[in-house]
């Protein structure tokens, strides 16, 4: 097995967003498969505890001003993480830990590519086609924000293209991303690495007339695109809200902008929820409607394995083995989202059929074995290096 240096933007615990959950699950799965993994990442808050697990190197929280992020040659996401301090930590780990390979967890740490070239092979562990995600954000913006997004798009495109051509391998979270990377000219081996789900898998559930007429959304509001997606979903759900359907948004501790809370006074924005299992047990429908952004939506697995009938946007169920109309309902527009939810909310038989079909389809999927393809890629790339050490 290999010694892996895992580079993350930030410390992965608590895993309170899809980004952190996917990364932490992959890291843990690789360890469970026998690899030795040391990780580097930043503290998320300036006042975070100084102590760190022995297999992590934690760096101080970094929050550069926006003008510095925009003026830098690297994309904004990279500047938020990368500086000489992170570079020094990578150099120290390459010397002291002597990894067989370095895994870049997200584009944010890809600036380490130059340090690693000629010293150790690398794999880009992507969670999105970041260029495609940014392209979707530009048209909806206006004024200075639109210009800033366009500039950052060009930086991301150049930066990501380097990773897709100069690393030794790539891991992609969805089939769509694999196809997109190939269309952009990547000749690297690309493996499909679905997430592993370590939350509750509820073996039985029956939705009844006593179940609250409640729709749930999960949206950790730490990024502008997530707020935009939430607003689009709430606009679509307005007819259901007007018809008396409850809507709750689990925000992971982040507060919505004041103007959004004021616009939707009947919507419950819940921060940290102590008993997430019980909260989802009181919901009839889960909505994942996110036109902006790509990749795999970890929150879809929360709904599937808690047996909450799922309604998604046309692109929000990428890489899920679900069949529209059988195990998931889909909406291609805000207006259709409202119609679909309103039509199904009181159809108890339909709700139970959807949740049972989705759970049965995914019952034996999304385990730690999901990381097997990434583990095998690491072993193939490092075979010669491991034999010589």
C-alpha cells in the first residue's frame, strides 16, 4: 500500500457540507484500505483549537481580502488557501513523510503541482468540473460581479487544464465530469469515484397522513451559488407554500441573508440540528434543485437513505442510479418544481413508492468500496516507486 500525502483546503471536521463530507469519506476509505495517509489543511476559523490529530498538519485560517484574491494570478478559490506557509508545509511533508504520491483534494490546493513535479506523482481528486460550474454562474450576474466572475472563470479554466494535463491521474465524482474532462483534451487516466455514505440508512419507513406536510431542503449557505440555488428553489416552491405546505431549510449553521428570510417568512431556516434523523422523519419530500453548480450532490443520499421521497432538478441527480418517475421526480424549471411538489405532497401511496424504490436501488451502493477505483489508481501509479523504496 502507498504513503499518501493528502492536501485539503481546510480541516475536514466537522464534515458539515458536501465538500467536506466527500473528502473526509474518501480519506477515511483510503486508510481503511490500508494506505498510510497524512493530510495538510487550514483551520476554518481563526480561533479554532490549536491541537490537531497526529496525521494532520493544520495551518492557520487564511482570509485574504477580495482585492488581493482578484489581483492574484491564481483563481479565487486557490488564493483563499495557498501561500508560502502552505508551500513550506508541503515541502516539509515531502521531506519528512516521503510520500509515494500526493492527492490534490479539490482544485484549491493544485498550486502544489509545481512543487511535486519531478519529485512525486500526483492525482487531482476533483469534486466538480470547476470551469463548467463557473461558466454557469456568469450569465446570471450583473455589473462588476459579472466582470469579476468572468476574470475568475478564465483563471480557473487555465488552472484546471494544467491539472488535467500535468497530474498523473484524475478522480471524478460524476460521469458527466469524466466526459467533460475528456472533451477538454485530458489524456490522463480518469477514475469514477462515487462518494461513500456513512450516515443513517433507515431500513423501514412509512409515510402516513399524520406525517407533517413538510418539504425539506439542505443548503449550507457558505457560498453565493448555494444561496442563489436556494432562492431559485424557494421561488419554485411558492405555490406549494401558498397552499399551506411547510418548507424547512437545513443550513448547517449558516444564516440566510436577511432579505431572503424576510421574503419567505413562513420558511423555517434551521441551523445545526441535533437529531437530523428525527428532523427528516417529519418530512414528506426532499428537494435538491441546484441549477448552478455541478458534481455529485451528497444531500441526495441523505434523503434517499432516510427514505424521504426526492425531487431534483434535471442536473441535480448526476451519477445517481435513479429512474425519473419511478424512484425520483425531476423538475426542469422553477415552475415545474412547484407543480411537481404540489401534486405529490398529499399522494401518500406515491410518496411511499418513491422512497422505497430509491432506497432499494441504492441499498448496497455508496459504501467505502466506492473509493476502490481511486485506491487502485494510486497503486498503479506508485507501483514502481513503492518497489524501489
